[in-house]
C-alpha cells in the first residue's frame, strides 16, 4: 500500500488485514520501489499523487521491472480530476483503477479479483 497520507495508509492496511491480507506500506513511489525490490508481493495498491515519486512514475517502473505484478491505482484527484490520473495509469499497462472515495466492499472485491487472477 503506497500513499503519502498516513490516515489512508492506516485505514486501508487495517481494512485489508481484517480480511487476512499481509500489508506493507510506503509513503511514496520511491519507498514503494524499495519494498518491491526486497519482497515479493501479489498486489501493489498505489495512490497517484505523492511527493518524491508520484504514482505514474512508480507504475511505469513497476511495469518495466516487474511486468507480472498486479497494480491497483487509486486517486482522489488533484490539479486535474481523479479519472484523468487513473486513465493515464491505465495507459501504462493492465492497471486496475479505483477513484477515491470508494466503498470498502468495492476495494475488497477488486483486491480479491486481482489476486485471484494470477
């Protein structure tokens, strides 16, 4: 789970851990890449708008270096609407997207589907 907002990371981590998933977190794409380089993951959930290394750069590097890794991009928007950030993420490969705010059930269903599609 990669998001610069501590509250979002904590909330999503708890939500996923309650469902039995093991969750590692990072504050930005650079920290996320470091984690992915050291561990094996079934899925990366990443925000799009973050300091240091944003979601687009992070996803581009994941697609290049870990093409089999499943990615779920999430965004609430910023300077441009969330759907535009998420559309750009989709152009980078087989990237699942979800616009914030989202319902717990929707996120959990997407995570389950993505992990099952391995």
